[in-house]
């Protein structure tokens, strides 16, 4: 089972991964985060990346996002939650691969 290549992200001046315009951007950003996790060699780097994925989910509860994405915010929240679970699983696999014991990342939010 080969991994699919992540979509190209259109980075902007003030955005690490580019602006979020909808569900496909949330998926693309998390895909890119998972690629970075697979290359990570330390727990601190993996933790930083997992937190970025969690932050995308958190943003779906922000009033500004609720207003900006009024018609699709629920779906964006669902997708962010699904993508976070995938990202946490990837992080846990990378920890195992590196032989780093200890605490694992929870794959469920809330």
C-alpha cells in the first residue's frame, strides 16, 4: 500500500501551510503534517506537529471561522477531527519506529 502524494500547498506570507479555504485544505495541510512526522527524529518535533493538527480542529470552533465558513463549518470540523486521528496514529507509529517509549498521542478529541 503506497502513500499518495499530498496536494501542493500554496503558502502565503503569514501562513505556514497556506490559507484554509475549506475541507480540501484541511486534508492537504494534515497530509503535509503527516509527511513531516514521518521524517521527524525526535519526540519534541513530533509533538509540535501533532499540536498543529489539533490546532486546525480548534480553529473550527473559533467565532471568526464560524462566520467565514458558515455553511461548511460543521463538515470542516468533522474532517479536522478525522484528520487529527490519522495524524495521531501516524505520530504513534513514528514513535514506535524510532523506539521512543512513553506516552502516546490520543487519537480521539473530546
